[in-house]
């Protein structure tokens, strides 16, 4: 009888382990930037990005926030998504665009060490998931963040009022405001891989150095400091180079901790905008995500 009980106990343990493994999943979360577009709370609405049928990482989810209100007021929407899909046995890959980079950096710096209830990855209409066993964990399970045209360093277009100045988000995107909003070096040891585009236009002369029509290299390259600077591709002799990886830039300026330039648009081929079809620098990031977020 003792042998039979032992066999049953081992069988029950194996069943528990197998069911636990089956429940674990990886998710790819896409966090939009300014203007929004997708329905808030609907993780399957990819209208900001492009067709929802397009491959964009394992178990892709669109973390929609309104793209106009302040970072602080909309941050709960992002925390809801991270709680839903990045707690318990589940892990997440995070992709951001433009102001979504500011949003994600703010989230990790201010809440990345807080107690989070483990959720079941099944969301209601408001984008909130139910609890699993009532236990909690510190922060979220995040493998990495990839930032398409990251605006965590702000944009000079906000500084000069090129965008609608009544928008709270535009106020947050002023270079001095964005850079002072939180400690950009506090990422909870999660890497931010930066993708910097350079297909600017004449009117983007407001932006220093290389830019993608909306954000300059000082921001998209994760360059540290209290203000933006002028950074360029190696072919441009008139300003310091933005370096790849984590190395200091030409001239000695550093990048924020756990920020690495994964792509620099040396051919000046990509602009800022997804255009509802995974376009611009978003397309470059999507291709990288498809091959690495599995």
C-alpha cells in the first residue's frame, strides 16, 4: 500500500508540474505613443500599429492608452496590462513607440519594485485581469524592452509648441520635463534596446542633430543628461556620432544605464511614423521582434 501511495503522490506531483508548465506563457506587449488610436482596454486592437494579422511577436497584445493625457494619468492602463500578462509564471517582451518609451520608463522607475498581485491573463472589457491565487510578486517578469523612436528624452517640437500645446502629453514631452520626470537609470535591470531613425525633413531643423521628423537622436539613442544634445550618424561631420551599443558617444556623453542602441539609421531610410501599416522605424523593430520574441 505504501508503494501505491508513493506512486500516486509522484503522479499527482507530475500532473501539477505539467499543468503549471502548460499555464506559463510569453506575451509581446506593444505600447503606443502620442495620438493613441486603439481602444483603451482592448488588447487585440492594433489599429495604432497596423493590421492585427501581421506577425509581431508571440501572443501579441496592444497596450492602448489615449496618447494625449499626461503620462501619470494614463500610467494605470499600462500597469494593468503588465499585471495581466507579466506576472506569475508568465513573461513579457515589451515594445514601445515614441512617447510609449517615456511611459514604460516611468512605469519601471516608479512601480517596477512594487508588490503586484499575480493575474490570470484573462482581461475584462476595461483591460483588467483576475487574480490567480491571491499571492503577489515584486514588479513584473520582463525579458527586455525595444523602443522604436523612443521619446523618453523628450522632443524639441514640444519645446517650441509645434504640437498642440493644450495637450497634457505635449507638456510632458518637453525635453527638460521628460528628462526630469523620473530616474531614467532605474530600469530594474531590464534592458532598453533603442532604435533610432533618421529620415527627417526640412521643418525638423528644429530638432538637433539627426532626427526622424519628430524625435532627435539624443532621445531615440537614450543619451543621458538633463537636456538634449546634437548627435548624428558617422557620415555627418558637423556633430558628434551616436554610438551603437552601450558605449559613450563621440564627445564622451553617456547613455542611460541599461540602454543600448540596437539600430542607428545610417542610411536615413526610416521616419517616425507607423502610418497604420507597421511603417517607418516601427517596421524595423517589428522585424527584430518577430525573430526574438518567442
